[in-house]
C-alpha cells in the first residue's frame, strides 16, 4: 500500500507564486474567498480563473510527492464507484478510480488527511493507493457519479408525494380550508421534504430566484438561472395550501393573511454554507405567488474587475469613492446587481479608520466592519429617517439602499455637501437620465451639479458558452436590429483608441486573431459576431453565466455646467460620450467583439 507522503513545508500558494503561475494579488483574492466560503485556496484559484487546474494539480503532486490524475479524461466504472459510499465520498472528496488485485486507486483532494486513507481501507477491505486530483474537477466527478441529476431528484420527490387524482378547483376555496387539517398538512413529511428539496436544488443549480406560481388547475415552480426562467416541476394541486403556508411559516409571515402582499426571510444552513432567501408573497386570482430571492454569500464577488467592467470605467468609480464627499449613484433594473456593485465599492474603502453606515431594504449581505441598518417602514424607520439618524453617528461614508423621493434625495444632497460620501441606487434607464430623474424629484440643479460625483448604469447579459462558441458575420437582420450600416466605422460610433486597445486585450482566444488589427477606421461589417451552438455544458442553450454591461458617467466641468442649465438627458449623454463615457450599447458591442456575449443579448438590454 502506498500512503500519502508528508507535504513540504512551503504552502501551495507561495509555491505557485514562486513558480510564476499566480500573482500575489490573485492569491490574496483566493484567500479572501476562502474566508467567505471555507473552500480551499486551490479550489478558489481555479474557480476565479487565476490558474488552470492542470497546472495546480501538477504543483500539488510535486508538493505532496505523489502521482496526479486528470479526471476530465477519466471514466470511472460504476461498479468501482460503489466500493465507497456516496456520503463518505462527498464528505472527504474521494473517488475510487480502478482496482488491481487487492489495491484500490483513489483520487483525493487532500492527501495529507491520513485518517481518511485508514477509513477507506477499513470500509473497502482493499489496500489504498492515493493519487491527487484537482478539487474543482473532483467535486464535479463525485456529483456526476454519486448524485442523481437535478431533474431526477425533483421527480423522485414528486413520486414520493404522489397524487390522489384530479382535483376540482372550487371558487374561493382558500377561505374554506379547515385550519386543523392545514396545520397537519404543513408539518407533513412530504411537504417539508419537497420544500427543502427545492431550496437546496436551486442553490446547486446556481439559481438567483425561485418562482412558485398558482393557476386554476395546476401549479408550477420555476428557477431563474443566468437571468432566464426555466420550469423545473409541477407539484400536485392538493399540496397548494400546505406549500404556501409552509413557506410563510419558514419566513415568519402571517399564514392567515392571504389578501395583501407580505415580505419575509428564510435562513438555511446547507452543508457548510448559510444561505439567505428573501421571500415575497403576492395574492393572485388562484392563490398566492411566492418568489424567493437567493442570497448566497459564497457566490458574492466584490471585485469590479471580475464583473467585466472596462479599465477606464473601473477607474472612475474607484476615484469617486475615494473622494471624502459627494454622491455616487448606481442605476439599473431590479436584479441587475446594483447592490453588489455598491458592496464592491464599499469593500475598497472599508478600513479601520472609516465609519461606514448603510440603510438597506432588505440587508442582502452582511459585511464585516460596516454598520448595516434594516429599513422598516411599518414602524417609521424609512430611508429618510435612517439617513437623518446616520448624520448624528459621525459617519464618513453613507450608503442608502435607494433614493425614492424628494425627502431622501434632499437629505442625501445635504449630507454630501457637508463632508460625507453618499452612495445609493436609483431606478433609471441610463446614467444621463439619472440627472433628469433627480431634478424631476424637485432637487435644485445647483445642488445636484455640486454634489453628484458619478453615476454608474448597469445591465446583465448572458455569456456565450465557452464550450460551444462559434463565429458568424453580420447579416441584414443584424444590421437592422443594431441600427447600423455596413459602412459605419468604430470612429463614427464614438469609440476611443483606448477602448479598442482594451477590447483587444480582453478578447477570448478565438476572437484575438480577428480583432488584432482593428482601429477606429474599421467598419462594422468587418466585426465578427459570436454565438453558442448548444452543448451539454450549457443545456443546449448556447449561453452559460452572466456578464455586466456598464455605463460610467463621471461629472466633468462640462457636465456640471449642463446640469446647471437644466438641459435634457440627450444633451448630457452626448457631452458625456465626448468626455470619454462608453454607453451601455457601446460597452455591449465591445463585449460582442470580444466573443463574450451575443448581439441579440446586447440589443435586448440596451438602447441605441
């Protein structure tokens, strides 16, 4: 039997830096991710894209002086996999690979754990030959061999519950439910099992929201994954009242109230991760619709660069939040990541010598070192009331979840003009329109011009699957949709040489040779388009993951003068572009050229 050899004294992170495989900055980000999620440094480096797992595995093999295996090219016999129980394989990250005589070769993520080798020897009755495997690939392999597919798992839940046949829907049935029967149904094992299964399955699939919807003769459950809704199951109608009430109990809502919307929160521990679910109920014609927003801190990225923001556009917000006073606003639709962007900015200035206070509705993520206040309008703790209280708490930086009215906006302006940095969100379609929105609230132009430092508008588009990306060229349909002509040049679209240079550096490998010689005189007709053919990795959609589009408008002297003149959003937009701003559409076109997203996605989310 071969046993793991003690590792060298040098930590893997330092070894990777010494070999030039990662930078110190990358290692620091992986270590920060380790604090947030509890995952190993190597796993985080691969997940964040700082190192190829093959290189990491090779260095781990050198460190532990043991063989390595690439599981991406390895097929495991199902009979061999059964030698180790699923629970043990998932808990210790081990996977049996092959059996030769009395020796069982086992892939491990942590070969330094000698106790696991002894346990495996005892359970399997084989001598154990450990080999090291990349943790990222190993987790996927274990899930593939031991875990049932998500769809199968949900179907099994439904099969366990069963259905007693057709249910006739009766008008006003909600009012006729027997309270005693409902109480028993809520705690019924199938109901609890189904809801727990849905909550954990949604996290595994990377969903951002769960939609539970009631119709006349059926119910359905949908997940929002990468911004798109997909149906996952249709629970039996007989469970409607029990399921709705169970959600309400978990979220500490009033189960007897079915006439008005309610908001609550569920906190669950799934494995080592603590997941928050923001719960919203809405009365509809055939029952209450329930939407759960999934807040997974383990997936929270606080690095603007990782969002896909352009270097120039990233520099301006960082400079704005470094100012001792003024207002920084982030705009965009619901679910576009506004709060995450603000959190990222706050993390840059969250130091021991700074007092940071936030008022949020709800508090989506808890951040160490920041005083976060939950707004409760039912008891009078509004954004405006919280902001007034903050000014008596000696703050340096204030974050307001949203500027909704004149009172909140007025206090924010006064705070910014009296030596505080104020950060907030606003619901507008673009950065220039934000100025118009503030003036429409009733704020004075001279106050807005003096206090406003920067406005960042953002959208989320779906990324092209990296496994099945392919190239095609503009056709008549694409020209019409994008409101372009074949003779239009990048210069005509007001791109800068800096933007074109950054686009070349950030292009995917397939796009780099094509865009290498692009300049401001390049015609749109020479620009490649990209799409995904569809494969197993993306579920046949050709799209996987999401990408941010950003429009960053820093307040220059020219823009402040226009605000004082109370001009419209189009004039402000034109002036901002002359000052170097990339509009949402321009940023989207750059990412199309890079091979990151499709033209269809950009047109859907941005205006020309």
